[in-house]
């Protein structure tokens, strides 16, 4: 099975009017090869943020798995692990 490493990345934005905002993203490696980059964008409006389910859903798509909609938080991570893939989440260097 695939060894998957998720490096969590973050963006931040400071605005005099709106205040501070932050957004999370990830870089995903399959067997130490970069396969997915989910770029976070922190902004006053229309920022881009990826939670764990968003990241796991993209990993499943990259692996060629048919992804169905689920409102159950954690579903995509459980599906990924049920296939026997090793998943590790770490902070990106410099974070």
C-alpha cells in the first residue's frame, strides 16, 4: 500500500478593517513523491481553506477511488485507512 505523508501548511492575512484571518492547506506526498498541493488563501473575503476531510477526499481522488458525498466528518479518512494506506500528518518545515 501507499505511504502517504500530509504536510500541513497555513496562510495568514492581517487587515486593518477585518482583522486577522488564517487558512489551512496541505502538500501531500505518496511514497515521498509530491502528488497534491492544496494552497490555502487567507483573505478578508473569498479565502480558500482545506480541512481534514477536504484533504482526504483529494487523496482518494488521486488514488483513483470513486468518492461519494458524505456529511459524516472523518468518513474520508476512515475510507482511506480501510484500504491499508499508511497516513502520517506533519507540520510543513518552517511552520
